[in-house]
């Protein structure tokens, strides 16, 4: 969300890509998206595979984060986002610089796409991810340089992530009447029933997880989604009339996502007396499935790694990886991710 900072990082990379004869463009986002934009660098040609290299310019740290400290010690830089993912961005740049130096980029078709909003994707997605998807449609292979999980693993599949919001209504009344024919169960018991049924009936499939992140309940509630904070008012002698729960859902395929959603919807409708509930879903990252094409890329990387004496490279467990930009292009090109930098824990504290 630090618009000027993200753009400044973009300009540093732009200059470097310009210097190796890439056509660079800064893509502004419209005001409604509330993100600053992306840097794309491209060389056009017909030789070799058409390649898309994916990075991002933003970090998870806000402008006023106490962790916003940058230090350079000789050739080593320390700071927020060096791992996720300036390290990966630098891997992309220096690989291309080396190829350029040896005139190996002549007539190649390569796009380096560095988004400015990977950590919190701008909405709507059809604006914020349009340029990335267009670049994928022009490419055959996408390589993501997100945080690595070691030399010996690459990502061929990762789960998608999405959100859900549950709203429950009950009948406000004096607590002496709770459970009777006129008052019913109240909103809090109903919300508890729903969440418990999610836990017992929806949980369990491989790669499927869902979390309930925040809940507000009582006679009156207020929630400000911009800052994810709220307040609740209620009394022990009043049957509560309202509950709101916000959560997330991660999945390995669209099919798994839809199946989980329909189970959750069904549970939401089986209401306790004098209560009602609705659940709504929103998409954020699609899943990246372990396709044959992705596995072929992994085989290639494995061979190269062994030739370089770096050992075998295997597929990383998709259940352990977070979502990333590669997922948006996985339907259009063969993908490999997790090719970037990696946290290295020093003895000394920086
Ligand atoms: Zn990242």
C-alpha cells in the first residue's frame, strides 16, 4: 500500500532492464484499484521458447512498519522484503544480464512482469491481473521467482485462496424466553452450530483448509473491513440478534473449492429455530494444478540442477505453499515457481 515506495522500486528495475535493451513500461492502475501499478519489460523475437518471468515489487511491510530498515554491508543488502521477493527479482535481472552480455537474447521472446500488488492483490482482478494474463497468453512457459524452499524443491502446484463471510440473524428478546417457541435459539448458538458443522462435515479433504479469522456477535455489531477491526455490544440477559464471521478457504482445484462451498451453503441453511444465516464467498487466488506441462518443466530443472552438481530437484508439497501471482497464469502456460531467494538465518542479528 506504499504507492510511492513500490513505484520507486519499479523505477530502479526499469533502469536496469532498459540498460539491457528491454522495452519497459510502467502500467498505472486506475484509482478504483487503489494500487500503484506494475513494471513490465519485454524483448520480442521468434527464437526459443516464449518465456514469462514473474516477480513483484511490493513487500508485506507498511510504510510505517518498524521493520523498514535498509542496510548495505559490502555486497550484502539487509532489509524488509529481501527474501520476498527482491532476491527473486534480482535473480531474474542478473540471469538476463548474463544472457545479454553473451548475446544470447537476440531474437528471444521474453517478458519480465513485476507486479506492484502481489501481497495484497488489487481488485477487481480483471483489471489488476489483466496485463499479467495477457503476457501469459503470448508465452509458453512462466517461471515464478517467489521465495524458494531450497535448491532441491520447486513449486509445480499450489493451492488457491478465497474468502467467505457468514452473517447470522436471531430474534432479539429477553433471555428468559430463549429456546421457547416465540424466541428460538438466538444468533450466537446458530453461528456456533454452523461453525461446528463446518469443522465436523467440511474439514478433512487433502489440500482443503478453511479458517475463521474474526467473529463479532451480540445485540449490535460494527465491523470496519478496511482495518479488519470491529466492536460488539451485548448483554447476558438479552438473546443476541446478530453474528458476523469472516474467514478464508484454500483449495487445490476449482472443483474442490466449489464442492466445499456448496457443503458450507447447505449447512448455513439448516437453521435453528427463529434464526437465519447467509454465507457469501469471494475469489482471490485461483489454484495452480500439477499439470503434465508443469511436471515436464520440473524434469528439465532437475536435469540442469544435477548437471550443475546442485542435486536433485523435487516437487514441493502444495499444501505448504501460499498463493502467488503464478497461479493467475497457470491456466494459460506451463508453470514453475519457487525459483527465487531464500531466508538464510545468520548467527549475528541484523
Ligand atoms: Zn512474494
